[in-house]
C-alpha cells in the first residue's frame, strides 16, 4: 500500500486516544511522508487504506504497551507465559502492518513489465489486444 495520492497538504494521521509510544510511531511515519513529499516535490497524503493500516498499527502498539505492563506486574508463571505468547503474536502482526506502509511514490513500470502485460493481455484477452 502506498501513500501516493496527490492532494493539497500533508495531513497528520488522527492520533486521538493512543499511548505515547503509538503517537510517536505515527509522528515518525508522518515525518517520513513529509520528507518524501518534499524530496519528490509532490504533495503526498495518506490514502484511506493507509490511514486504516496506521490506525491498526497504533492499536497494536497500544495493546503491546498494555500487555507489557501486565507481564511486568504479573508474578504467576502461567499468566506470564500466556502474556509472552500474546506479545510475540502482536510483534509479528505489527511487523506485517509496518511493511504495508510506504511513504514513497512507487517506481514507474519498466518497459519489460509493460510489454509482458501487453503480451499476456493479447494472449488471454484477444478482443482487447491493441491492433497494428
């Protein structure tokens, strides 16, 4: 998913109700988007899909902070094992979500990609193939 919709102004992602750590990550991602926007000379904003992923990232960080506090406060081994398992799952989910956020404009398609797509379309959709 790419934050490459062109609109007026780089907007901050809504940060209401999240813990300090989540707000920090969202601010850093906003700063990356702003830097990318400045580098390319194009105004970039988060798409609706990007904002949904960013909200999921912040929610996961909130849960991780809460579970970490519960883990540290717990003295019962069974509870600590369950909490550590949940924390590991959250870390994996967070890593996957962070991979979905891109603050740059995707590279233009190569001529090879364009030619391969045309060839595939000509083969599988002959009525739509370019003539000439």
